[in-house]
C-alpha cells in the first residue's frame, strides 16, 4: 500500500511517500521545507502565530502532494521542538482545521528513538553480528539507541542536544571561530556526560546532518572524516560549501553543530558511524510491519 509520513521537525518539515509492503520500503517521493520551528520558539517557549501559519501551510501542501501521488494513508508526526512548545496544541488544532482533520502525533523521546531505530535498522543491507547503535541528530534533540535488528530496542536515550540549538547558541558566525567550536564541544560533552550506551557491533547515523555529510565525506564518519569535515566547515563560508557540494544553505549553517554532536556520539559508541538511509519517517511507515 502506498503510504505517506509528514514529519514536523525542529529544523525542517518533511514528506516521505513510499510503497509499503513487507520489511522494506520503496521510496516514491520526498520533499522538504526549512520551517525552523526550534529557532522561532527560543524567545519565550511559544511558537509565534506567523510560524504556526507557515507550518500549517507547509503541512497542507505536503498532504496535497501525498494525495496526488496516491497515498492511501497519511501520518503526521512532530518531534522535539513541538514537544517542548507551550502552545503545541495550537499547532495540532490548526493543522487539523487546514488539513481536513489530519491528526498530528507529538512523539515522545522514547518514540523518536524507537522509530529512528526501526527506520535505520530495516534499511541496512546486512545485519551486524551483534547490537546495532543508531544516532539521530535533529534540530532540537539527539536520540541514541542500541538494539537488535530489525526492531528490538534494548537501550535508548533522548537528549536536548540539537543542531539548531547548538548552532544558534555557539556557531552562528560564518565560518565559526575555533573558540566557538571549543565552547560548542564543551556544551555537547556536558550533555553527554552521563550517557553510557552498551557496546555495539556497528553504529549508524541518520537525520539531516548525517545525510548532508555523506556528500562532503562519503558513507562513513570515522576519525579522519570528522577531522576533514571540521577543517572544511571551519575554514570556508557556508555559501561556498553549499555551492561546492550542492547542499541547501540552511542545512550547511547547521552542519558544524550536527557534526560535533555526531563526533561526540561516535566516541560514546567507540565506533565509526556509517551514514544510514532510513530514519523516523521510514520508521513511521514500517512500524508494526513484518
């Protein structure tokens, strides 16, 4: 059956339409809009009215695309920034009114972790010989999961470490200074201080930062790849990086923060991070399927 997932994230609102049958998905269509809810609610913990309207319009457009492409079922989920917004229910009600009753499911940190794991695990070409570690770096949070392929979660953590927040607080210069990188590293280290995941046989990174880093450095983030990526992002302007690697400028502005979080998580997993091809949206569409 053709199904669709609309994911209202802290940085972006995304649509995935796919053929769903069995343990794998066949992607039909993806699209993305940088709605940056996380940045909008930083002042007082509320999503401004104009941002609510913008997001509802984007969701309505995604819904129309999904229907046009023949999706028989559409699920809409929202993650960290919406979860912590004081007026999150206003967004839920506005989307319901604008989108013919479409329900917005506000995911808990545990749900985010589980869905990211399912999406990443089922996209693997081969299962690891032991536990799989998954990290999903979003704009407002970071989920770490360890489990057994394809869908058994053994351990998880959801942390308030997002690329949008770290970028806004520490890395807004273009390019960021070495002092700014140091302050961001210290903040991330503090956020991960008590995180001790179980040993893993393989580790996978998903999310917008990881996907973009594939274009910069290839399919695996190891020590050398992290150093080369950081060297590039610390020395070149975001516009130049975006043009050189055919990336969205808004995503490039978030990459230094996302990269630092991923590097710190790789150290916790004591393993390089393979860049995965699944994530929360895939997990939503695969949830409960054999």
